[in-house]
C-alpha cells in the first residue's frame, strides 16, 4: 500500500535543487519527464521503486511512498538542507504532516547506508 503527499516548496529554485540532488544519488533508479523513482537498496523490495516524486508545478511535487524507508527519508532530508517544505497527506491542506511521518519513520529506525550522491 502506498501513501501520497503533496510537497510544497517556498520557491522554485529550492524545488529544482532538491530534485537535482535526488537524481544524482545512488537511490535514483529511473526518471521520465517530471517523474523520478527512488529505491532503497537495504529494503530489497520487489517493487519497481520504493518512493516516487512527480513534479506538479515549479514549487510542488507529489510524493508516493511505498515502504517505510529511513534511508530515503534521510536522503530527502539531506537534499532539503534545511530548506522549508510543507507536506500534506493526500494533498489535503488540513492534514499537514512531517516528512518523517510521511516515510513512517520511528525514532528507533536506522539506516546504515547514507545513499550519498
């Protein structure tokens, strides 16, 4: 079961920077047009991808999370580099969640691979 979130950036340059960092990472497995797919090697899932981002416009993306992944969460957090982002479950502006919640991360979850670019 996948979960979907609408990510809203404060500006287009931040959104583009994050996508460029993700595309340069070892987690990046494929992309087409405004879509990129990421895979967490530690999960060893049989799915085509573990998370996917689809550009909606220059400051917003849809994030689809198929599996809880501390590594992909950390990768996205590192790509953000402190840049502000809003994350809405199912795109609902009344359901603002953290990125940690979107990836279903618990405080005890650990990622041994940094998935650096």
